[in-house]
C-alpha cells in the first residue's frame, strides 16, 4: 500500500488546480457570470387580433452576464430580437416567452389575452381552378378579408385529396372534381370553396385517334370547354352564319347531346369560372343587318343547361383572348370591334359582381393573338395582327394582375405570327407554334412551320424544333406525359412536341382534315378533337 501514496498525492494536487463547478449553477466558466432569472413585462396583456404589443425582458444575474434574450410566441408572431408581438389568431389565449441567450434554461413568460376586434367578410383563395394529374400537388394560399383587426389563420379541408394545414394540396388517384374548403379560424361561419379538376394517372398513349361520335351541327370557329363533371361544352361557331346552339360531349356516352340555346356567335371566347359556370363573351353575331362583333356576354349553367345574359362587355370584340386569372377574374384583351378595327383595350369580368370593368390597355393593338397564363400568375400575350388583315406581329407583352398593367417583353419572337398556338410546358416555358405571317382575317398569308419557346425566368424567346408541316389556325393541347399534341391547319395529320428533345414528330392521323377546330384534354387523359361534323379522341 505504501507504493500507492505518491500517486494519490499527485491526484490531490491536480484536483486542487482544477476549477470546481457548482452543480446546477449557470455561471460562465471564464468570468463567473451566471443567469438567475428572466422577467417579462408586462406579465399580462390584452391584445386585439391584428394589433401589436411591445414586450420587454429583464435579465438578472451575477458577474459579466449577457442580457440578450430570444423571443417566441405559442400562436401569434413576435420579433425574436425586439419582442414586438402581433396577435394573428382568433380570440383566445397566447403565451410569449423570452429565453436567455447565454443560458437557455432560464426564461420568463407573459400571458396574452387575444380579443377579436374586427369583422370577417370573406375568404379568397388562389389559384382558383387548378388542373392536376393524379398525385400531383399545388400550393394554395388564402386571404381573409374584413374590417378592423382580423386573423389570417385558416383551416383547410379536401373532399377527396389531401391538404396540409399550410394549404399544400395533393390530388387523389381517381379522376374527377375535388372540392377544397378554407375556413376562417376567427369566424368559422366564413369560408370559401375551390374546385380542382383531377385527371387520371398518365396513360400509355397509343398515338391513335378513335371516333368520338358526330356533332349535332357542323361547327367552325366555335369553343369547347371542359366542365367540372367531365363533359365538354361546345358553343356557337359558323357554317352559314353564326350558330345559336350548343351541345355537350359526354365522356361516359362517347357521343354528343343537345343543351341550351344562346345568341348565335363565332370567334368568341369561353372561360370556365371557379363556380363551374362558363362565361361566353363577345364574338361575331349575325343579325338581319349583317355580321359584326358584339358586346354580348352570357353565362352557361351546367345545373340546368341554360344560358343567361351578363354584362354587357365594355367593347365589342371578336377574335380576342380570354384568360382566367388566379384571383378569379377573367381578362379579355384585344380583338376586332364592330367597325373592323383592331383593339388595344382590355377589360376584366368579375364573376361575383357579374360585370365588366376596364383595365389598362395593351402596348399594341392585337387580334388573332394568343394569351397564356404563366405559372407565376402573369399572362403572356403573343403575336396577332395590329391592322385588320395586315402583317402579323412579332412582339409580345405581359399582363400583371397585381398592378393591372401590360408591359412589353424584353425581346420579341423570332418570327411574326398570328392564328398560332401557345401552350404552357411542364417546366413553365411556353411553346409558341405555327400560325400565319399576314392576312389573318382573309387567310391570305403564308402558314408557318416554325416554333419557339418563351422562358419567363430568362424573359426571352428561343427557337425550338420545327413542325412537320406549316399550320395556321391550329390547336395544341398538353398531354399528361408532358408532350404537346398539335392538330389542324387544314390537315388530317397530327404531331407531338417533346420538350425533352425539343422536337416535333408525326403521330397517328385523324380521319378528316381540320381547320379552326378545337382540342380539349379530358379527365381520362385522352384529348377530344372536334371540328366540322366529326370528333375523335387521341389516346
């Protein structure tokens, strides 16, 4: 045992040289600083929804301790540095905490009673009518509108798909119409609903057209709109004068059936609205005195199959564009007026008010142009003609719904074109294809086979593959696999644009040639192509 004594003595000396920590102490090992407590003032506060309260923290301790704290709130928001708290929830209780930066175990709290001071009027949602494939997702945002201090907190529910507390929605596997409901947390009696069109899972396209029945009446210059129940509404058109009838294509029946009548028109627009009705606007109407552009507008209601007048529009227009905006309004731009003049003006249709209001003018008068809703909510307007039956335009512009203004794009298209197709691609670019270089009203210009892409991130147009043949008054529709189906232009042939290879390739042909027809993606993934007296489904 005597041999161990020197070792023990050394250990005792080393122990005396080491600093001794106080168990449970919060002192700084270098300067002896310790945090004893954190106190928040005021300790109790009453804050109206939407209002703010400044909190302060007092840190007590010893030595050269830090008085810095970090602020957090259980429900509302608080600046982590300054302690400025804002009540964002509905009426109830909240807890504000200040935690020592030096010692996270030391904190103080204040209790907040949140009182409702404002009145909730409505809840608005964006986007208003998304179309998704099975399993795809979209981020919804909600804005609570009202008077006084109101909470922006909402609750989300979905009938068939899944939606998170932050509004991230994922479509179900089955196709159809899903309904999203968003409800104010402050006032559970105030809510809004949004429809979502869900397509079936991506099919393996065979590249063929199958017969889809016969139209009740021959149609050219008509519109075809996919409804929430999966049927397709065909409206107006011309064979000998404007057509006053409408019909429905039923996917379940695989054929056409009649529906309500309306004012005869062609070269009009048809826009599916968030509530499932369809806005039919403008176009050329045939009367006893002749055919001219009109201010006439009507709503189609699928519930009773009837049309009723709305509006009228502020300007008579035909060969214009109509685009549903993320805020639920419809942008109608350009076209040809009753005197044959090409228009630069634009207007907005409000489905809630049932009326039209003026918005800013385009930078250039346009008819026979194309308008495409971009992923960021802006609208790309391309080409067309500025003078009746004159040369086509190479210019393009963007409409910004947030400011209600049009601005020219940084660069123009590589080629002038009108009567073309413009289709949003999976990556957010826009495929601009075909068209005619002049004489769009008379059809006397040269059809085009060229195509180009507009990239919103680069704000520029670049050339892409060339179509297999020139096509004017063509139509293009996206397939669920990311490719674009292009038909029309006076030919029975069809082709596919593949964004992966930036190229066009021929696909199966239709039974008959088509000009000024329509393409409508159906909920099962196939595409209805209709025009003249015939229809077919691409699958």
